C-alpha cells in the first residue's frame, strides 16, 4: 500500500509540475503579447502625432486663403460680406419662445429672416 501511495504522489508531482510549466509558458506568451501591443500603441501614438502636425500644417489660414484664391472661379465661391453674418441679438432662441406663440411666430421669423437678407 505504501508503494501505491508513493507512485500516486509521484504522478501527482509530475502532473503538477507539467501544469506549472504549462502555466509558465502561457504567462510568458501573454507577456510577449503585451509587450508587442505596447510597441504597437507607441507606434500608433507617434503616427497620430505626425498626422496631427500634418493636419495643422494643411489647415494654416494663409495656405487655405491661397487655395481659395486659386480655385475661386472653379468652385463658384461667393466673396464673404459682413451682411452675411447675423448679430447675436437677432437670433431667436427656442427657450425664449412661449409654447403657444410658436405657431403664430413662424411667419414673423420668416419675415425677419427675409428682411435680414435684404439689408445692405
């Protein structure tokens, strides 16, 4: 009986050793994968910095102004005039309008909008 318990204990030790070795291998693989992902994240962050710098470079106002001047006729652009911008006091906010006057005030809004277009 003593021999049977010893063999059983030896098999258990071998099985636990194999399990521990297998877990060690899986842990090392997971660590390598984490390191690979960290490097990939670093590369993507560097790429994002470059893309943001390119975006800032391409959206410089002087460059955009030159592009507009070069393509003005081809794009059928209209020159900006101060009359195209509204004064904040002329904007009607939804919170300021009473609920009952919403349907009655629509004509006034349309009329005031058409007046704004006609102003010099």
